[in-house]
C-alpha cells in the first residue's frame, strides 16, 4: 500500500554560507533510493539565506510581516533548489498547502517552502501531513533530539528517545523563552501533531543515514513524539 511521509528539512542543512549542494545530493539520493511504495512531502526551511536577509532588513527597520515574506521567499528558493535534484517532483513551488496536496497526487516528491507570515516551515510541514493524511512527520533539523532541558545550559539534560505530545509541548514552551535557532520544533506544529495524532521524529538531519533508517523503519536515532 502507498504511504506518504512528510519531512521538514531544516534550512540550516541546505543553506549554510552558500548552498550546500553536497548535502542536497546526499538527501536526494536517500529519497530516490527509498522503497517505491513511499511518497514524500518535503518542506524546506530558509537557513542562512533567510537569516542574512532578515537580519540586514531588521537592522534597517523593516517590519516583521515583510521580514516573514522575505523568509518565505528564501524557503521557496531552497525548495526549488532541492526539487531540481529529484526526479518525479514538482518544478513549480506551491504557495499553499492546498496546492501542495493537489501536487502530491501527481508527483512522488512534492517539495515546498513556507506559505504565509506568522509561522515556520515546521508548521507548514505538519499542516501538509494533516491535510494529506500522512501519519509520520520527520523533522530533520540541527539538533539530534528532544532533551529534558537545554543541554548547552544544563549538564544534567538527558535526551528523550520517546515522549508524548504534552511533554514535547511543555519542553517547547520552556525552550521558547529566549529562543535561539536550536528549538527542536515549533509549538504550533506540535499542537497540530497532537490533534491529528501524527508521529513525529526529531532527528539530526545532517546525518542522512539516520533519515534513511527512519524512512526504512530500521532505526530511530533521535526522539519520537507520539
Ligand atoms: P524557517 O521555517 O526556516 O524558520 O523559515 P526557522 O525555523 O526560524 O529557521 P531554520 O530553518 O530552523 O534555520 C525562515 C523564516 O521564514 C519565515 C519566518 O520569518 C521564518 O523565520 N516564514 C517561513 C514564514 O513567515 N512563514 C512560513 O510559512 C515559513
């Protein structure tokens, strides 16, 4: 039976000081080599491209709504860059989850970025998962899982291999006080996961072997929220 997995691909994996072609190739080959009965929705973040533009424009006094629009454009550039490495994927980046859901009936790989101001691509990925009935979302990100506390500040912090939605939400709330780039997932996305019972893998996306293992059901390597 056909199954769809949604991946939120952290922008920092794709867009570093330049575009990380080596990573994009590696990630694409994991997807292309996955079992043929699997389809994917991939939502790409903005990474350094978004960050440099947003920082410069914020310093110049540009308002937050426009900064979000700038970020969204960056995510769409990264999405288009990724889709050009995947056969059987859309080459026009959808601007809404609706449109992406329609494309997912045509293509094996549906690639998109952000949609509108006020949230991040984690939320877009979760909305897409909910919309197309995917019951697994992989958050391939810059942290390697969910910790009981911020491991950079608290040496007693432990990584949780399994946790429930409410615990994840509680940790995300406490992390979001003074948030930096290392929050494991956005709060809205977690609330959507909870209401639709979507299983979430939080994994260090820089290690594509871990992503492949999750896709193949042969390992976890991060944290599972369910
Ligand atoms: P990201 O989803 O990459 O944000 O979108 P992030 O989580 O802050 O960054 P990384 O990927 O983990 O490093 C980049 C920016 O684009 C805007 C926001 O300003 C966000 O910070 N954005 C993105 C939106 O406003 N709406 C969207 O749907 C997506």
